[in-house]
DNA sequence: GCCATGGATCCTGTATACAATGAACCTGTT
DNA sequence: AACAGGTTCATTGTATACAGGATCCATGGC
C-alpha cells in the first residue's frame, strides 16, 4: 500500500478537486496498468487518505467500480481488485466477439470522414509505436481504436456494452498474457478493419473483428492452473505489507 | 408520493430488516409494475423515511439502480425514474435480439431435464394465464422463461448482460405499449422456442428469439411524439403532489 | 403582461461518529 | 507441536450534522 501512495498523491495534488469519478478513473487505470495487481486490498480509509477525501466518496467510487467489474465488493469485507477466472476470461472474449462484431457491422459504411481519419491516425500510431518498441504507447493506440468503435456505435446501448467489455478484456489480457513473446500486437488486423469499414462491407468487418479477438485470446496463457490466483483472492493473503 | 408510501410501508413491516438490496428490488419492481411512472422524483430522505433507513443506505441503492439504468442520477439533482427515449427503446431491443439470440443458440441441446421441465411449466402457465385473462400472471410467466434462459446461459457474462436487457425491455414495454389491444402475448412463440432448444437446433432457436422480439417491438407504439415524455422528464413537472 | 431578481426551501455532497462484524493473534491446553 | 478458545484490532455498516447547489415562488421593474 506504500509504493503507489506517494505517486498517486503527487498526481492528486497536481489536479484540483477530487470527486468519486476521479477516483474511479484513477483506480481503473491503475488496475489496467497492473499497478494494482488482482487481489489487492482496497480499504476505504486508506483510499480516502490517499485521495484526501472521506469514506463517503470512496464508498461511492468503490460501488461504481464493482458495477464495472473492476473490484469485488462483498458484505463486511475489504474491497479487492477482481481476478477474473480463466473460464470468465473465455466468456468475456466470446461476449466481446459477439458485441464488437455487431458494432463493426453496423458501422461499416456509416463512418463520417472525421472519425475515419482519427481511426486511421490511431492505426498508424499503433504501427509506429510497435516499430520503436514502445509497448505502452502501442496499447494506448490499440485501445483508442476500439473505444472509437464503441463511441461511434449507431446503437448506443451496444456501444456502452462494448465499452464495458473492452475494459474487462484489457484487465484479463494484463492478467493472463504470456511473459515472453513480443506482445499482443496483431499486425494488419486494424488496417484490415479500416478497409472493411470504408468499403461498407459489414460481414467482412464482423469477421475481421472476430478473427482479431480470437487471435488475441489465443495469445494468452489460459491453461488451467492450480487455482493459485483464485485461492490468492479467496483466502486473501495480504501481500502489500513490507 | 403519498399513494405508494403506505403500501410499501406495509410491505416493509411484513419483512424483517431492510438493506440496500431490498430497496433496489422493491423500487425496480415498482418501476416494472408501473407504480412508479417515468420521471417520478425519488428524493433520498423520502425514500429513507418510507423504508425506515437513513440516506446512506438509500444512496447506495440509488447508485445501484442508476447502474441498472432504472433511475437517472445527475449531480446535485434528485434521482428520477428513467424514461428511455424511443430511439433507445429500439436500440435496446436490437441489443437484446443479438444477445438473447446467442444465448438461445448456445443453450440449444444443452439443457438438463430439470430446467427443461421448468421452462415447459412456465410456458404452459403463460398460456393458461392468458386463457383466463390474467395479464399480470401471464407477464410473470413470460418473464420467468426469459430469466431462465439468462440464468442457464453457458456464458455467464452474456447471461448477466441478458438479465440487464430483459429488465430494460420490460420497462420500455410498460412505457410504450399500446393501451387497447389485448396484450403483448405472442401465441406459440415460447412453445416454438422450447421445441428448438430440445431438438438442439441452435440456429432455429436464435431465429425464434429474434422473431419473437421483433414481434414484441412491433406491438409497441413507437411513433415519434412531440417529446412529451422526454420534456416531462427533463423539465421535471412534479406530478405526485395532490 | 412578461421577464428578471431576490430570498426561502428543498435536496444532495461530504465529513464524521458510533455500532457491528470479521479477521488476526495470542494463550492455554492436550 | 497442534489445536481450540477468546481477545484485540482493523474495517465496514449506518446514522447524523453541516455546507453548498438547485429549484420555486414572490416581488419588482420594464
């Protein structure tokens, strides 16, 4: 609990006022960046001290994070960073294939020039970042592409669902990605997607997305383990003290 | 605010202790049953008095209801029962067709005998209730069928999404259903679904669901109005006083 | 008659105090 | 040494107090 306290405090002082929204954003980002590993305890008072607010605000933020599936909130117990199981990981990917495929299909041929340009810019940025080995930047660009799809979805309900699923898959990718191989970069997938969208070929766009997500899932290490992570989360070995 | 206060108070006294979960359930149900029309103000203190708890509990309940899309919570403003627009209604139906169709397809041929029997019992119950003109009972049975699909979804993530979509479509059905015609009963649809599920025909099951939901949507009055409902919700004409 | 302005009131945002529950630890026994 | 029991501490659940913002209505000016 000590390591990130100072950093976050510094970030906080730079900003102005803190609301539950800010806490949600910061914690979500920290989980995504794996600065808060699964199972990490998130006591309300500690979080309150870190952000300089009282428990009321923290509680609201934690409730929201729970509804976003980022943390696990159980009655009378400390909130913890969620650790989705392997099974749930597979299910999340399947759900995202379904939803994002549909969004892409709906979007094919219906993108205005401005959005199209932004999409292309992000795709170029991703390739460039990959070229210079800047993995965090590459991830940012990749995420930006998918978020653009979600935001521009003609069906806002599906768009919101997709936003949620992008977050959840990002978390499990960080959790289960194999340590060694280069990264989760799938050369050309995003470019192919853009082409299909521009041509207005709905089914092609859907297929590109499905293939892209299947490849992404295949890059993960989803072999059944001895429930080490799950036990960690359930039995609650505290690992943040000295 | 007066009409439902006594009723709910009575229900409350019958039960034992009240938690935020209970409040969420009761309010959700009241919205579903149209005892709390769209736009109704839900001040924290009033709700607290009704349920005999303090604002802390009510706040948590309202936050959850907001994340379920049942109420609208805006900064520094009273929470109100949400009134989804016609456009959102269409989008919600489209999303549900996609998700429930997939769930049904996944479920085809994978139902155990017990669940199968319960499904069949609910389908029979629905027909019977329709026969004797008991509309509320008919709705209960119909909802039970779809909830069973969601609960038994092999993909739990999709199942949870479906649960959410069933709730949201129920709300908009209550909102936009035409007053005169018999009801939203589509004879045989559920029976056809059961048949497809038993035979293990995934694509048939998906198609039955899609057709069922399209028919359901077609029964609603989704003609563009003069934004009466939306204005009502936005301008906040209070209609619960005397 | 209509719009602007002021204050009173209602309601939410936040902090804090106290109660209650659960986890950790220490002790005594076998 | 292993285990059962009880005690202590950490942490959440709930209620309440105060501050700030929004709304509503009445009054005054155009």
